């Protein structure tokens, strides 16, 4: 993994600010750079693809590459990460190429429902509210983890009056931190100042520079950020609210079962485990792919 010093984080934030225009990174599911795990086409699974996608020969995937190590841009400007490796492995199994299109996080689901993307692979937490718009193929479990400035004690359960950085459109921005803030005001204390950023790199950068007191993000993202910026920030508290990640697919699409079955094959044949181990996120792996797990809990 590449370190992200303050200057690099700031540069990444500038790139993320241009995301609305849609930067595209094409990855061939069959070449060595996009398929380093030796994935081969499964003809039986490929036959289950919807006809339009089979004819196109590709998956159009929406992604917000500001969430290292899940999805981010490397020094060459390529979109990389373990979510990207998994998406490429899914495509290779089905004999397809991938076209990864950079988008703001909260524009990806509308892009799926509007027909711009076939899939959204961008660390989506599967929630009941999101399931009203899209279906999710569940492939990982992640919790929420806070970080604070080095040497400063922050309690996520008692953060009243603090400035807390979050990425726009995430569960942290929409649900978790607002709920904590409401608990503060209900108790007669100051609300949490929710500082919203269009990319996770902006939220992390704000904490590194001391512009906020804390940040809240998914556990693998916070753990990675702390490793890269250990002189500046530290973990605050423990991981909580563990929930499934999901690959977003248009509601009711036959593609949902295709993706579920393909993810399960990658789990069973060990490719999934190799991907997670390479990126150091294997602790929260799953053994069985599911669909819309949030509504089943």
C-alpha cells in the first residue's frame, strides 16, 4: 500500500473535487494488471448474464476512489484497492471487462437507477433505506471506527460540541453521527458539529491538519488512515455497529443473483481470501454471499 502524507492527501482531495465530471479508468478483466489472481472464465456463470450485459462485454462500475484501502487512486492516477480487485475478479469470472467511473459517493446509486452504471462497488453499507433504491450483494462486514488527533482523547459516545469529519452520503454522515448529536442535544448538551466532505480523503486531511477534533469512517478506512498518518492521528475507541458491505445492483435486476453466485464462487475457490489478505483486511471476511442482509436482521 502507498503511504499518504499530508501533501498527497491534499492532492487527492483536489482530484476528488473533479469527480462530478466522471473520470473513467478501464480495466480488462482478462489481463495481468487487472487480474493478478489468475481468475478464469466460468462459462456456466457467464451464460446467466443478462443479454444486454453479455453483448456489451463489460461492467460499467461507479466508484468513489477516495476511500483507501478499499478504493483510491495510486500515484499514477489509476483506481486501485481491494474493492477494485474484487470487482475485476467478478468480471473476469464472467468473461467481462470493467470500466470504473469516478463519481461522488452519493451520486452512484442514482447512476445505477438511471442506467449509467451496471454496478456500484464503493464500500456501500447495506441499509434498509438504501435497499429501497437498489439491491445489495453482500461481500464483507465492516464496522464504524473513529480517529482523533494524536495525543488527544475523544470518546465517540461523548463527543458533544466537537467537530467531527465525515464523508458526504455515508452511513456516518446520514445516520451514525446525527444520532449521537441528537443524544447530546436531548441531554441538554451542545450538538456535534458534523463537518461534511465530498471525499474521505478530505475528511482525513482535515483531521491530520487539526481542522476537526475527530473523524468517523468505516473500520478498514480508519485503520488504514491511522497506519499512514500514525504521527498525526490515532484510533479513538473501538469498532462498533458492524454491518455488511454490498455491491449495489439495480432493484429487481436478474444481475443480482449472477453477482451473488459469482462472489460465492470466488469465496469457495479462495480468490476472495487472497484479495483480502493482500490488502490486510481479511479479519472481517465472510463465508457466504447474501442479498439485502440489512432487511433480514
